C-alpha cells in the first residue's frame, strides 16, 4: 500500500513548490497504477482522498447571491 507521505510528495515539483491540483492528481494516479499496481478505479478513489487530506489548495469561496429578489407577478 502506498505511503501517505510519499503520495503527498508527488504534489510538489523539484523546487518544492506545490503543483497545480490537476497535475498532482495525475501524478498520484500514475504512481498508484504504475508503481503500486493498483486498479484504475481504486487509484482514482485514493488520489481524490489524498487530495482532500493534504488540502494544499485553497477552496474557492462560495458565491453569495447578491441579486435583487424578483417582484411577484400581479
């Protein structure tokens, strides 16, 4: 089974900067399939779980609805 710390390290580039989330996800899946001989579906599930656990990217703020209410029809 893949070491969580090893998986986390796949999210950093050679300079130590955090990779973009899609690039990190791809690296995780490739590692899990090629190096850990994991099934594709299982690799995708574990990659998603790992991305949530390491939480290296800020979550976008929820947009608030600032529109005016629609007046009722007569």
